[in-house]
C-alpha cells in the first residue's frame, strides 16, 4: 500500500517505473567502482566461472538502461524509479528488527538532467518528499545540506553551482537547514531529510544526491542542441529509503494504528449471528470491488469478543450487522475509539473510505 501511494505520486511527475535484476555481473560493479569500495558489504555468487553480486543499490543498473537508448536534450530530465530489492551485508550484531536488515526494498529513483535543470528537478523532488511525509503524519522534518569533502571529483564550478542550487531549493521553500561542511559524497553534494517521530527520535530517510561521477564513469551520454555528446548529471533520490525501515518507523510512531489509506485491513464486518453472514458477505463483496480492504468475522464468538478482537488486530473500523441494520438499511460505522457514524447507503460508505 505504501508503494501504491508513492507510485501514484511519481506518475504525476512522469517517472518511468523500471525493474532491474537483483543478481548482476561483477563487471558492472568493477566499472562503477563499487567493487573496490563496497565489496565487503556485497553478497556474491560464482556461476559458470563468473562472479555475480546481489545488488546493494540500483544506480548502475539505471545507467545501463539509460545507455540502451539514444537520448537527446529533449528527453531530459529523464526519471527512472524502482522499488528495488537490495542486499547489503550487515554484521549480525548490527541487525535490529526491521530497522536494520540485510535485504530491503528501496524506493529509489535516478533523474538524468542537464546542469541547467538541477534546480527544477531538486525542487520538484523536495516538494514530493514533503507531500509524502505529511500524508503519513510526519510534520517535524529537519534538513541538512552536505557539502564538498576534501577528496572529491568534478570541478569547483560544478560543486559551487550544485550546492547553491540545493540551498536555493530549501530557501525558496522557506525551510531552515544546517550545512554539514565536507560531509558530501566524493561525487556530489546532497540534501538529507530527517524525520522526528512521536518519541522525539530522529530518522534520516529521504535524500537528494547530485552525482558528477557515475554517469561519466559508465559512459552515459546525451545529444545536446548541437548534436554533440554530453554527460548528464544524475540525481539520486529516495523518498523514504528502505520501505522496511519506514514501516517500522510508522508502526512505532502510531503504536500500530497506521494511517487508514495504508492499513492492511480497513474494516471488519461483524454479523450479530450466523443468519446475517450472507448479508455481510454481500456488503463485503461490494466494498472489495471498490478497493476497500475488508474482512467478515463469521465466527461463533459473541459480538463483544468480535469487537475486541478487531481492535486487538488494529483494524480501525467495524460494521455491526443485525436485524435492525437490515430493516433500516442504514450502516453504522464504529471507529476504534467507539465513535459511531451512520451512512444511509453503501455508496456513502465507499466514499468515506476512498476519501480518507
């Protein structure tokens, strides 16, 4: 459900969703530089006298996709997104529930653009990240800009331009931010988005990272207005980062009462007795066809137990169906807090769930 929501937001911005292999020849990792710098964190496999690695990130694969086409300046910015399954070796002592795992799904994207497009791309990305966080109930966000380290590649002019563009993005959106001097990657500066949860803990989730290195290293080119080859700038972007970790953050932040639009089961339909199960099943089918996630509790348990059971399973709403409800044709929706809302038709009930 989290993927579905983020996907819908990305489609509005013309992202192309892709899937790249989990198992990739080490030839690509050697070219990208990850083999020299990240090998100890990669899971490898030997097959047919060749070495492969489970991908720890998606960026080299996205450049391979970029290189498979003839790209001109008219195609830029070009946005690839992927809910990519990545694997990284973490020492067993560092593993921590869903917060720190060896296999995770990253809501990754790479945007290829020209130097003149950096501001617009980073601005739209920052606004996207803000929208997503607010939809999940996170209002306290901290912003950091990491600048050029001592060891870096790319010209001073490119670095100054990129850093100024990132500062302008946050300033134009009236955001206070900290400068982390020399904390950028060797290949470019970045914005870090840090969430604060209900317990005051901070989680660095979203990033906007400018990359002067990898496109050139892997031979990415596009045709400019003079039909000459130019190397694009690549912007790495993650909205929530690891989906597994983000789920853990949401679960702890909400004590399991996650937002309605992503909760696995939105409504439990509770027949007062066995003779109302058929009617409940008909309602259930209509709601499911409307995309609402429902379940019917047709057990022999008493109604009070069914209500307590649905609450214990963190189902936010229940619908009790008995003789009175069938005769009146009204549907009384009960929230987990015990508040009741009456709906005259099933269409009104559908609209309630679809708009929340």
